[in-house]
C-alpha cells in the first residue's frame, strides 16, 4: 500500500491560530471558514469539505509548526508522539492549488499543487496539544503544538 507511494511535495511553515482553528483552503475555491462550527477540538482534529479542510487546534492565538506533504498514494503513517490522528476526505474543483490560511484569511506564502481536481484524503496528526492548552489564550507562543498533514488522491 504505502510502500509504492511517493512523496511529491512538502511545505514546512507556521500558521497563526485564530479562534482555535486554521484551514487548508483551495485557492479561489469555496470558503470553508464556517464548516464544522461548534466542533470540539478536544476530540476532533480535522473537518473535510468541498474546497479544503478545517483544523481544530488545542488553543487560540499561537503559532504551531506545520508540515504539509503531498503523496502520490496513501502516505505511510509517521511514527511519533502524536496526541491525535484523524483522516478526512475533501474535494477540490477550481484550481487544485491549496494554501494554509488563518480564519481571518491571511494566506501562507507556499502553495501545495495537487495533481488534479477531485477527491483527496488527508491524514492530520497533532502533538503538543496539552502544552498548547496550558500556554494560555493570547500568549502567541510558537512551535508548542506540531502538525503533520499528509494529502493524497482519494
């Protein structure tokens, strides 16, 4: 299964968490900011939708490290001290280009370029959630919470 999958692209960055959330949004695609309103970030990591994925952080107002990977097929699970792991599906139908964004629309400078339009799978893994919760809202700390987002055609 994953042995034949190839890593095609990576993006390593940080993103500002606003309202305990951030998104992976298709460039010029449907706005997914309201998707999953009211979901509990204690038990959910990701919510897939038409146009991208919304992520639920353990805390507000901070900068987690995020590694975004594009795979040719199912990504091999990444070993580590992950607090939560969740797989979701999403679709892209406009540009096939994805950007990490804040809830207020601030875009990252890097794009993930998908091989085509259609359905995709994302595996979201997060670590450092308890430390992020303990860090306090409005602290704007960096790198306490870590995310790995692996995307492949579905």
